[in-house]
């Protein structure tokens, strides 16, 4: 998402490089050559962003000098779609603890590892890698639960980010978003009409705000990625319907996952479910493969498609993270080059797990644990009541045990 190059694509796939939800690459054409830029005047968002310039010293959260003045002018003149507007960002943090393993982009903002150019070539994790993925997923879940519990009216999103940063470090993990292509914070806080990549700042949460908190933790060389919705105070009935539909389409898609099935079919399940409920699914961002590389194959589209993104197999790890909207699913990109909102200012919601395919089905590596809260959308789901942890026998058993405490 950080670059918008002119490209020549011939039977290849480009994985987007946003902080958490990669921009959807142009459709793969196996018999055609696509030349030129990937944006068009017909869309409200671009599929790639320019790379952030590396700054070796000082505060990297905002540009300085002429660049800073130009950005301020853009921000002041920009027509925002809804009520959420950017606040003041605190200085960008730097992790100096040498005992914490850092991703290859931590210092200069540039990821070095790349995905395979063929979208159907998907890494199969070895047993020792799966163990590390489980550990990273567990840390991400713990951090998400702790930071999510702090979401309430009167709290700033920057305070949430501080919690995420400190809790990640306490567990020996690096907050993956920090300086990924220059992203200035340790998590994403996407409020109301913000679809994804909201930058934490001094904006105070208000009663009724719906917040997506997106957490990724890098532990011992592997990433664990998850996001969840939270409500500051009370939300109206329409907001509850949006959250429920988003959660249910997500669970329905995860229930579909098993060896031998096509990744492309996930999108149809999501889009059909939300369309029936009167909502729309964002097309500009997608789920992704994950492991030692933050974003890799396969791309997971959340709408009906026919892309050759491979078949599911044991050892694959990836995310499903649909972004569902009350109104239009078209995106408006802010001048900060990160934040994407709906163009009509209506609300949006998202959930995300890092998933592992096994011979018996699928497991959520970032699934909820004994201390995790159970939300109304889990209690009232028409797809799966209680905590969803996967489809394997072990996952179903854990889910039943943890969910049972909600009945006590």
C-alpha cells in the first residue's frame, strides 16, 4: 500500500504491503500483459502507495520543513467523509531492547523478504515454525485483549497504542506495525467510518464509537496478526447489526476452510452473506499469508472472485479479515497515506484471525483464551454460538470449555 509504481505484470502476483491489510493487487491475467499504473479515475482509492522515505534519525511520525508544511496544507484542505478527523500524533517510538528480535524493516522501514511472485505458490510451515506461530499468535491475543479492555469513552487512541506497545515488549515481542514501511505506531485503531490503518493519536473516543483494534506481534521471527471490534460505551441497533453481520460472515468463511478447497471461494461466502443483510464488502484490501514474512501468499479476497490463488493445504497460515460497510464500500484515502475511510462517512467493521490449516480442518492461532471477554456477537451468532477457535476436534473442545463459563 505504500507504493504506486508503474508496473509490468505477466502472469505474476503482487502482494500489497499495507500495515495490516494488504491492498488488493490487480487481477492476475495469465494470458495478458498489464502495463502502466494500477489506479484509475473510476475508483476512490489507489491500490498501492509510495514508499515512505527512510529517516535515519529523529521523529519519523510526521514530515518536517517544506514537506511538513505541504502535508499540513493538504490535511487542512482535505474533505473528510465523516466525523473522524486526524488528531495530533505523539513521537514515534523506537524499540532499543536488544533482547527483542526485530523484523528486517524495524530500523529503515523497508521489508526485505518478499512473497513468491506466483500467487498459487504458498509456503507450508514446518512443525517447528508452527510452534513459533502459535506462540506469536498467543501473544497477539493477549495484547489485543488487554488493549481492548481499555477502550471506553474519554480514552484516546494514542493511549491504546501505548498499552499495545508496552504489553508487546513485556512479552518479548516487537509490535509488527511499528515502522513497517514507515507506519508511525504500534497498532491500528480504526474508528467508525475508518475502514483500516487508522493511526492512533490524541482523538478522544466518544460514546457509541465502534473501534477496530488491529494487533500484530513479532516473536522469535514470526508474526501473529489479529483484529477485533470494540464499542466505546453503547452502540445503536444499526451498529449492532453491522457488527453481527461482519462477525457472522467472517466465521462462516473460516468454517469453510479445509484442505483441498480453493482460496478464491472464501470471498463468495463473505459477500453473499453481507449482501443479504444489506451491507457491502470492501474490495481494496485483502487478507494474506503470514509467517516470518508479514504479508505473503495467498491473497484472501473478501468478495466473489475467480483469482488463481491456490488450494488450501495443511501447514498454510494466513488471515481472513473482511471489512464490511453500512453504505458504500468505496474507499477514501487520507493525506497521511495510510488511513482509509468509506467515501460516504458511514461505519465499517472488521474481524481478523491468523489461521492454521491442519489435516483435520483449521485452527485460530490468535483465538480467544480463558481470560478473553465473550461479546454479544459471539453469544448471538447465527453461524456459531460461543467462541470460535477452529473446526478441528481439539479446537471445538476448547471452544466448548471456554464458552461454558459464560453460562455460569
